[in-house]
């Protein structure tokens, strides 16, 4: 559920090497085993069952099952470098912003975390949605007793209005799934400009205050996942303060904004009208959340390590333990025990420019020769991530472990050479482009040496850090190999395979960085996307993933890890579905 | 004096104009389209165009700069129908906050850092320099110059991190560096400022110590100082009233320039200690490619510099009667 | 019975420098009575300014060793503590510096600078000290002194500045005034005015004056006695009349011939003393320090340092004084 923005930010961090952690004993020969090793409780992926199950109506009712030992009360301090750039749900997309809105808003559906297992359940709605018309029509019924921060009831009309707001061009930055699905147009603001001019969106019907019906232009079996995005939260029309909403949203969640000093601090206190018995996904144990912005990552780590005074109850959502401190943290059991260390849904790979490197043998030779392990070592070794052979992360439904080529992580130049010998050109020239940072410079040497050993002529092409995405993302870029990454917006393969492999979506700085465009794959994407049955859809995506992998559009590298500290006074801290540490189960001991 | 001021202020306006234009051009020369940043994942050309229009980046750069200037002097309207009254510095690309208001909001923190650190730098630096000059060649001179050299060789970032780690995180001797408005709690204000002040002072005072020492020695060898001694005046009067008076001019010049820099936002200090001032705002807005905010911080910084240099010249006239009366 | 006010006996001033010790003044003795003027004459580096600083105690005590004796009205100054010296400086003995532009602080008004000395030594209040400063400015011939006291040194002309400087020195009615090249920086007409002023003040207050100069032209008519220094030593000493009209030491004679004379023969070219004074660093070679520049030098001059002896009614340090016809006579006397 990382937005492109987040992906960019995260990727920028990766490029800058900020996420790098030094090697510390953490086995990762099996992604399934090592994930969640830090917190001791990661979602159960890598097994037969899905990473995130769809919950029943029964699971959707009542309160979130209590966490043993957890109690209400206390104040949690959250530390992060930058302020949330948006609080207005219509503009919230990045995982960090989503964290804040998890506390301030409710959605039709949301994720329930019980004992390391995530389930999508009804949040405002009584279930995860009822589809008809081949997954083109989705109907939700709201629960009783839902209230805003002023005690007024949350209605189906408010949910509709909240979604209508996302069409408003001024409220840019949010995801656009529902907007496109409801209008069937990528230029959805032309079809419906948003509610500020008084227009109504007929594609959403609200026959009564409790019922809301969505009429989509095409089938979308994973609508319930999209409905869980914070962007699609209820907003009462009377409380829409337009631009000012961003600083002080009107709360439907368990907390409300007490004060927000942009760039400095944010204080959340309880929304006393929020009824926990209506909310199966939020414990909301702490009485108060204090967010402090501006600390350097290193300082945040040091504060969390020292955990002095109030900092005992402090945490960070996604401030990765800095490489300087990783060894200290990982070698000290008392520190390690209060570290979230999990694979997140983000995957990283080295894109091959499929427009330029057209010979599949040559692409396969690149994969065969690629020194995954040596490169990962530069970025900190096992703590950086677990080696991958697929595009779907173990945190995403439809993930299944497969390795079509059996290339060793250290690369196999001899095998690569053999492959090249059977190709049209045994000594092809490969332009490797990379962000001009210390670590990527080192990596470029390692990669260049490994590929050269396999018979490639390697041309190293550094790009300035800031322009990396624009140059690498150009549709006619003159490079053959470059790093890229993808974070899905929800744990469904639809939000991975479709965006990054649909050749019709090739655009500047787009998701298909491999410029992969296979008409067969494109039509298969259309077919699977229209599949109304979610289980069937996941299976089909898995098959398609293998088929795509056989074409070697890119070299899978790692499933990223998140390694974040928290204070000893906190419990219930774990990695969430959004790829960051999740706030909803946190409690003060 | 009036003519001096008018001339200097006109010059200042010109400098600000040039700096702002340069910042503007440079930003667009090195930064990808800022609209892309808020366009989200499924960024369609239509959405992008709408965002560009809202941000006001849908016209050629010189035209945009012209709009910016018009905004400053006459106010301007943005795509979303917001009117921004003069002096309008625009709205943040990132969180749509008005730039001017944000700057004013951040200014007190920067002023707190600047004036506190400035006072400390001056007393520590000049004090050490005076002692060293008076005890030239003696152990005290060598000790204070050694101290100054150690201080000067520190980086703010390095010294700040270590000092905080040891004094705050480990020993708990100092409160955590933090900004509390002076008006809300003076004690907490000062407590949170100690480390930034001391750090800036330690790192900068060294320069002042060495500079004060050398100008003091220079002035002590002046004929008029010998003449003062020939009058039988006390050592104190000789050093402080006479030699120091002469040594003050160059030291204050340097101080004026440094204060100008502090007032523009001590970038590293504010970032290191999480002081929400202009400097941190500048760093953040550069990182976020937030042009309007960046422009705002650049204008504050250059205004501070320009006015500091005017203040230095005015100080010259105060200190040196030769400037004042000729 | 003479009214001897300042007695300097066998004064030695030795500096410690980075490159080694320097004997800047060696074996200097003279006496000065109230109301009289002693001119100390010599090229730069001859030790004349060092002597004046030693009298005032303005040398750097860390680097300088004083030997011999300096008695001011019977009070020993060599080895006196800084507090004692400070009490005497500016009150009983004062100094007029060569260049008033550099010797007056640019940062304070002329009035303040005159007054601060008065306040220091008399404990007078600000008001009284200011009145005194104005009075002194008037006495040294500054027109509208009350107004000019508020001016800064750079607002004064060169001659006025020197007058202000003198006012500064005289503010506590000192008994000894050391004037170090007081007129060098001034043009000729102003020079005369300043020297006349010093003479007038001396007559009025009976001040003893040491006039330090390299210019024998200044000595004539402005001093009673003259002391010629060379390489830190006295080479000739006597009444101005004796020294100027019948110099015994070739160096004095050399200095004299480099001074243009009002009544001299215009056709006689001025002959400056050839060569340069010796470097004092590392000590002087045996013999006469002036020998390398002397036209009359003989073998003996390079072996035997000439002592200061009475020659023709004054003292001179030369084996072959200019007026002595028979060198052996000199030899007798020196024994």
C-alpha cells in the first residue's frame, strides 16, 4: 500500500543509502522463516494461506479482540523526521500519512491484526462488501452507533461525499482507483469535477443513511481492499472546510486533532464519541498521541535507544535504524527485543530495459550473472532485505515461492556465459545506470565486474541522485539496467502485476520501468482484472507472474525489510499492512 | 545618514531581487516538475495539468517569476480560487500552508538561536581572545588558543550529536534541545536552547578568540596604546578602554556577518537539534522540492545578510568617529 | 649646588629577542636639572628612544633587563614596581610622542584624552578634568579650546594635534618632559612653533626636558646640553655650544656636516655620514663601534674601545678627537 510518492521517497532513501543497515546475524535463507523474526510475530505469509484473508461479517462485528496484557491509557510519542504532508484523507496516499489517518478516520473496510495475522474486515460497514453484476456493483451497509468527534452520526451520504471530494482537482495527491473505476476514465475530473460546485456523483447511490452502493464501470474483485484506503473516508458536507481540512480534519476515528503545529508537532486526543464496540480494527489503547517532527534519523534512534523518561513510551513509524547503530541494536538483546524487524510489502529489482535488451537469452544471462548478495552487502546485508526471485512480496496475497532459473545469489558467470554463447551476440554492451551516491557507486563496480566476467561490455552511467527517477523513468531512456522498486497499495497481486507489467501504461516516470510491453500479457492482465472471484484472481495472477518471469523483464533482488526501534514502555508494536509500524494495536505497558 | 540608508536600502532591494530570481531559475533548472510530486501513482496528463495549474507552475519560468513578484507587491490569485494578499510569498507545494505565515511562525525559534548563540559566541570568543592577548606566550595564552583550535576543528553536526548523546541521552545533565516559545515558558525556552547555543558558540567562538587575540595584539602595539601607558593609566584602562576599543571594529564586522547568517537560519544547528526555525524549514523545503517555501527561506536569509551588513556599517559609524564625522 | 632632577648612571638596557640578546643601551650616564633641556641625538637605532622608554618604565618587562640607575628626584626607578612607575608616569614625568596622529587614540575626543590623565592622577571629577583639558588646550595655543576639546584627533591639523599631545603631557604639570622627536612629523614653520611652545612652557613651569632628536638643527637653540649616542653608547656629551661648534667625535662632526646651515657656504655640499650603524644583535665587535664608518680610524680603533673622557671641556669617546693635535695626549688622559 505504498503510493508512488512513498515509493519515490522510499526509493530515494534507498538510493541515498539511508536504509542501509550493517550486517548482523539474521538468517534469511528463507523469506518465510526470517520475516517477522525481530518482533517475533509477523503476518503468516509464505504458507499456503493468503497473506491477508478476507474476513467474515462475524469478524467484522464487535470490538477488536483484546491483546493479552494490553491496557488503556498513557501517552505515546511518535518521532519522525518530517511532518505528515497531508491529513485531509482525500490527499493522503503515502504510507506515513496513512498512519496518521488510521487514527483520525475510519473506512468502509480495514485490516484487523490478531496474533500476527491480518484480515480484511468491515470497519464502518458490517462486512467487506457484497458484490453483484460480476464484481461491478458493490454494496455496503453501515453499522449502528458510528459517530464523529462532535457526536453526530456517520452516514452513508458522508461516505459518498468523502469519496466525491477525491475528484476535486484542488485536493491532489491521493490515490485514484475509485475515481477511475467509478467513471471508467483516467481523466475522471472531466467526468465529475467534485462536490464543491454542487454536483452529485450518480455512480454512488445512498438509498438510505445506512446503505451505499457503488456502480463501477468494470469488474474489480479487490474493491474491498481499495475501500480500505484512508483516502476514502467519510466527511460530512457541513464540516468540509476545503483547503483548511488538511490541517485539521474532522475526525471519524478514535482520535481527534488537539493541535497541529505544521512541521513541529501534532497532538491527538481521544474522540470520546468513538465507540470501540463498533470498531473491529482499532484498539486505540493510548489516551493520547504526541507526534514530534524534525529529528534527524540518527537522533530518533538514539532517543529510542536511550528511552529516557517519556521516551520509554516513544516509537517511530518508519524511521529505519541507521547503519551506524544497527550493530549495537542487533547485538544487544534488550534493544533487539524492542525492534520491529520484518519484511515489508516493498520489492526491489533491477529493471532491464526490454525495449533495448530484446533478446530473452541476454536478459536471462544478466539475471544469471547478477551479484545480488555482493550488492546487498554494500547496503547492509541481511537487514536490508531478503533475496527475492519473484515480484510479489510474501506480504502480498498470491505470493508463492518459485525460482525459474536457480541462479545463485552470488551470480554464476559461467552459466551466464553459456547463455550468451547461444544468443545473437555473445558480448553485448550493457549500459548500467545508477544514482550517483556512495553506495550505488560501490554497487556499480561490483555489478560491472560480475557482468564483465560473464562476457558483457559494461558501461557505467551515473545519474544525479535527484534526477534518477526522471532519467531512468523516461520512456526512451538510453540505459539497459537500473534499480527500481514497487510498493503495492494493498496486499493484492492486482496492485503489483497490473501496474508494473501493463505495457499500455508506459509513461514518463511510470510504474513499468522495464518498458515491458507484451500484448499477450496485456490482454491477460485485462482478463484477470475482470475476474470477479478474488481467490481465482489471485491464482491467475500467480500463474501470470511465472509466465512474465520467464521473459526476465527484470532481475528480482530483495523483499525490503523494515527495522525500527520502539521504547520499552510499549507493547503491541508490529509491522502493518501499509509497510510501516502499525499504530492501532500499540499500548502503554 | 538618511542618504546612506536610502542608498543601502535600494541596494538591498536589488540584491534581493537578483537572489530571488537566481533561486527561482536554479530551482527549475535542477528540479523535476514539482507537480509530479503531488500527482500520485496513477498520474494522468490531465491530473498533472490540473495540479500544475493549482501550483501555478503551468507557465514559462520567467512568467512564473513575474507572478511571484506581482504577488509580493500586489497579491495574487491561485488556481483553486484562493486569493493571497500582498505581500504574498505563495503557498507551500507540499502542505499548502501560506509561506509568509510559516516563515513568521518559524522566525522566533531562529531569533532565539541566533541571539542567544550570538551573545555566547561574542562573550566566549572575545573573552578567550582577550585573555590570550594579555597573557601572550604564557600558558594561559597557549591553553586558550589550544581550546579555540579544538573548538574550531569541530563540526557542528559532530559536536552537537556527541554533546547531546553524552549530556542529554546518557548523563541527563541538560534538557533535550527543543524550542519552547519564550513567551510561554522562559525557563523551558532557555533550557531547550542551551545545547544549540553552546554548540554554535563552541564551534564559532574559536574564530573570534583567535581573531580577537590578533587584533588585540595589533592594537596593543599601536603607538597610542603606548601613549596611554605613558599617561600612567591602569592596565585595565589601557587594555579595555583603549586597545580593546580599537580591536572591537574588526571583531564586530565579523560578528555582524555571522549574525546575519544565524538570523537567516543556522541550517545545521537547527537541523541537528530539531529547532523548528528558518534553517530547518529551508532544509526541509529543499528536500521536499517545495519551491515557494524555499524562496521564502532564501529571502529571509538574504534579507538577514543584507541588513546585517547595513547594521555593521552603522556600527562602524558608532564605534569609529573617523567614519562618523567624515 | 645644582638642582639635579634626573640622574642616570651607567644605564644598560638589554632585550631578549628571538634571535638573541641585544644590548640597546650600554653605560649611559647623564644628569638633568630642572628648567634645563638635554638633547639626546642619534640616528634611529642608536638607543635614544630606548633610553626614554627606560626612564618612563615603558619597556616590556618580560623581554628587557635594565641595569644601572635612574633616579628621579632621588627616587630609584630601575627595579621600581609597576604601580610606583604608573603613579609617576603622566604626573611627574610625561612624554610627547613623535606622531600625534598615531599617539592619540582615534576613538576618543581630544578633551577626553587630556582629561583621563588628569583624572587618573588627581582624582578630579569628570567636570573638573574637562575644564582642565580645555584650559590646557588654550595654553598650548588651540583657538576656541572648549569647542575643540569635543573634536577627535583626526579633525585636528598636524600642528594642532602636536599641541594637543603636548597638552596631554602637561596636564599634571610634570617636572620631567620627554619629547621624542616632537617635531619630525611637522613642516618647518610648525616645527618652530612647537619648539617655541615647549620653551615657553619650560620657562613658565621650570620643567626639565629631554629632547630626543636625530636632527642637530633642532638641538641648536632649543637645548642646553647635548648627548650624542651611537650604537647604544654615548659618544659625545657636553653643552650644546661645545658639541655643535667644536665637535670632538668624528660621528658628531659627521652629523653636523649633514645638517644644512642657514649661514653656511651654499657651495659646500652636505655630506651625510657614510655607511650604516652596526647591528646590535649578537654584540658589538671589540674596538670603536664607529670605526667602520670613520675617516680617521686607525689600527687601535679596531682593538680598543674608546672610553668617554673629558676633551675640550666636554666628554667624548674617541682615540683621536678632532681637536686634539697630538694623539698621545689623548692616550695619557685615557689612562
